[in-house]
C-alpha cells in the first residue's frame, strides 16, 4: 500500500485573532481622530476612516473563521489507496479470461436442438410455485422485453463509470478499470464453465412451455440455457463492485454502506425481471445470478486490498497441455 505523511495545517486560536483585532481597532481609532493640517477633522474623513477600520476588522474575522475550521477538519490524505493491483497477475487474468469467455460463448451456444418429444413431455404442474408465474405470461411482447433487457444490462455495466466523479477514486482510475474488467471476466467464466452454469445444466427456458410459439423459438439449442441468468450476474457484479469500491474509499460512511448494497440490488433485479418477461429465465435463475454476481463484485475488490507480494504468474508446459500458472507464497 502506498503511504505518505500529511503536514498538519497551522492552528490560530480564537483568542489570538481577538487580540489582533482589538489592537488594530484601537490603533486605527486613534489615528482616525487626528486632525488635518488646519486642525480640523471633516465628517467625510471620519466616515472614510471608520469604513477602513470596518473593512480591516471584517477581513480579519473572515480569515479567522476558515483558519479555525481548517485546523479542526483537515483534508483527507491524498495518498490513501485502498487497493493494490499486480498488473501482471490482473492483466493475465483479463487476457486469459477473454479467450476462455470467447470459447465459452461458443460452447454453450452449440447445444443440440430441443426435440418435439421433450416439449410434449413438459408439465407446468411440476414447476415450483416460485417459478410458475413465468409460465403464465403474455408471450406476444417477448422480443421487446428481450431488447430492453439487453439495453438495461448495457447501461448497468457502464454504471461504475460514475465513480470517476469522485476525486479520490479518479486518481486510481487505471486500477479501478483493471479490477472491474477482472471481475466481469471472472463472472462470465463462472457462468460459462462452472457446474452451476449452462455447460453442465440443461434446464429449459420458460419459452419452451408455450406451445403457441413457433419451433424456431422453442426448439433451438440455446433454449437449454435457462440456469442461471448470466445477464443478471453481470449486472450484479457491476453494481455491487461499485458499492464496494465507494465504501472502501469512504470508510467514514460507516453502516450507510449497507444502504448502498441494498440499492446495488435494484438494477440487476430490473434486468432479471425483463429476462423473465422475455421468457428467457425463471425467477430462481435470476436469484442465483444475482447471488453469483454480488459475490464476485464484493470478493474481487476485497482480495485487492491485500498486497499480493507472493503472487506470481507464468507459463507452464507439460506433455498433456500448455497454459498459465498462478502461484502464491505467503
């Protein structure tokens, strides 16, 4: 972690300011009564001198206030940086993640088509009550809801850019960008390659339960990718990471950070609602996506709060395979 010593601002007490004001006031009043060369003092001269006295005293009083306030509440040390980024490690994760994400999208998009027999065997009554409402929607507007879900996701993943309005965070914009890209990459790869995602799960989307829809919608291979909602997971990663970063840069907000986390759940839930209305997911798919995304969005920034001196990244080669090796020595 980077650190530097802060210089304390000078302190001028109220008593010292009052003493200075009183002395100057007495001296100015004394000179204000001095006669002109003819031995008289005009009303105009007296008024002008008293205005000068008032101006000096006002200026001193104005200076005294800011000095006192500055002494009581000094500015935050600009050397405060809560995160440590190892550019080799983080860059490697982003680079490898981009490749595996590309392969993952192709993998989960190449599933076998859903057969007519599978569709005919579906029974709405076997769907749990929490998810069943997704089977009683109007399918005529599913294209519009799908389009809005994509647009809302795009807006949500760009939302962390608002953090750059904070001066302290803006100083570390590169670190923030890398941590964010790393988090999104990890979220996408968990969706595509973990046992929770569609590489191992073949749950049919709600659209398969609507026989009035054409086979071009109900029988394509991606209909098997209902569990879980990748859109919701990506949106949750963005918003919870945003809340986490702001809280880490502003520890003075205390328990208010929990309100930020509560607010962070709103955009991904909106995305999830639109995905359900588009007949792409069941509510349970959305909730799992929310949990995965929130977990990654909080965990990755937290890991960067620990300086990774013992972490190394390199290439390895073996008869069976070649790849990247990540190691850590405490």
